[in-house]
């Protein structure tokens, strides 16, 4: 299986691709408008952020919620061989275009690696291994090959394995409550027993999940922006990512899976 460190952002090995390649829209998440391809005005010459320790108070909460799943360093050091867009300006467009493709692929690798680590998925371990090996192969190819990847087709190929993983994990709870794609914006779920619930793609923006119980819940693609998860229990929940955690409002009493880190701003 992939080393999870390769699927975790390492900004010291990246040419600040997310600070240049991505679009910012002035909002609660970003203090400014920025076009894709334009460097953020806070970006320094050493590819570091000049306000990294003050992003949220400066109006850049969206930056603290972003996670590239290690795609930044993969594109910088592997796809483009360690040559930056400043050193080789002719690579700019292709390098910036490769970032979102690689991020999608690394996100899939993150989910598949998590699924493979579970004993309950033993019956599909061989299929998971095959998908992981193939994705590792394509993420190591050159820029032309990466840019030619059909991300939607890859997601469709992987999705049945992730769905089966969800079924196997949630079956242990003895129920399969389905809230896929549900509009739960601002929902009052404080203290709720949500064990084994399928929240795939659900909108939990600003939902009150304080002290809620979410063991073995499937949170793939759930929007947790500004959700109150103080004291919530995410023990053994699946497919929860660092970016989802970063976007929520938790505290020292929030229980996270060991693979994730408690955000500094909680």
C-alpha cells in the first residue's frame, strides 16, 4: 500500500502550486479575487506563504481548509522532475493543469488505502490492491500521460469498491441509515446517534453536530464547512479527510480517526 506520507501535503517539496494554479473568489473563504495562474500576493519568492500563521484572521480560511493529498509535491518533484514554473516558465500551464488531475487521483488513493487497511474489507482486498497499484502507476507517469487521464472514468471505476467498503463497515452497526446527498444545512443534530449513517455527499454546512456519535459513519464527500463538531465522536468513521476536518469547528473533545490531525485553529 502507498505510504500515507506520500498522500499528505508536504509544502516544503512543492512549488506552491495551490497558491498559483487555483482560482480564489472573494468570499468568506478568500479575502480577494485571484485568477487561476496568477500567484497569490502573499506568496514569497521561496514558495512559502507570507501570512501562513495568520491565514484565517487575514480572511483566507479557504487556504486552511484545502488539502492536495500530496498532489502538489508529486507534480512538482515527479511529474516535472523538480523544475519549478519559475525556473522553466514554459511548464507553467501544463504544471498548473496537472495539479487538479493529480489531486483527484491522490484522493482516490487515499480512500482506497483506507479501505484496504480495514479487516472487514478482506473479501475485496485483492481488488483494492489492483486498483491501488494501477493508480500508483499512472500517478508516476509523465505530464502528457497525467493530463490525458479521464478523472471521471477513474472515479466511476473505483466507486463500486468504495461503496462496498461502506456497506461492510456500516453493517457492523446493525443498520444502514441512508442520508446520501441529503440537505442538512444548519441541521440540529447535537447529541444525535448517527452511528453507521451514510452521509455520502451530504450537505452538513453549519450543521450542529456537537456531541454527536458518528462511529462507522461514511462521510465521503460530505460538506462539513462551518459544521459544529465540538465533542463529536468520529471513531472508526470512514472516508473523513483532513480538508473536511479543517473546514469544521471542533475542539479538544472532538474524537478524530488516528490518521487525521487536529487543526491548530480548533
